[in-house]
């Protein structure tokens, strides 16, 4: 049996690399969890006692990290849940286009032009006002499960 005989060609992306399994009983408040295929931040966890059918249950209340919607899930504490890989990266703002996209400078000097302006009104106002005033702005971009969104802003002084 050589390695050449075991060549598999995968055509579909199952999204498995975007998450990792973690036992439901070990997920805590302010951790992350996937509920209904959405990456969420846990705001409340309650565990019920072992019942007639033998499993203690964990009740999760979580907020979608991109849309802000509240989601709930009940999972046996011994079962595994999907936990999203959540990354936060800072980029320097270069330009804002008329169609609502931002141009960002990455660590290695390339530009990233595929992100929309934030949907949050206060954050949107901070970005537009700061850019109009000519400030040097650093935007925090949160990414999880193939989605990205601007989630924070830092002012590093005038240009």
C-alpha cells in the first residue's frame, strides 16, 4: 500500500477547517460557539442536572458576532460543539470609495479592497469623520467562518 493509492480529490468544502470541536460542558461565558451555522459569542451558559435520560444539558445564549442577533441552543454537556476560529486583525485605512468599500493597508504592504464600511452607525460615523479630518486610522477586522467585518477603530494620530 503506497501513498499514491490513497489520493482523494475533494470537490466540496465542508467548512470543517473554519471550526474546531469542543465539549459543550467546557464552553464558558464570553467564549465562542457555532449556533445555526453562525459564529457567536456566548453571553450566558446554564447547565441542567442529569435527568431521566442521563445527560446533563447546557443551555447557551449567544450573540452572532457579525449581525448582533441573539441565538439559543441546548446541547448535552458531554457532546461536542463547533467553535469558530475567530481572528482579529488591524489594518491601516487608506481610502474610502464611493460605493461603500474601504481600502486597507495590510502588514506586508499590500492593499485589501474587499471590505464594506461597517453597518454599525456609530462606527460608520467615526470612520467617515476621522477619514474626512485626515486622521491616521487603524481598523480592527474580525474574521470567522469565511466572513469578515470591521468591528473597531483606533486613531494613531494625524497623517
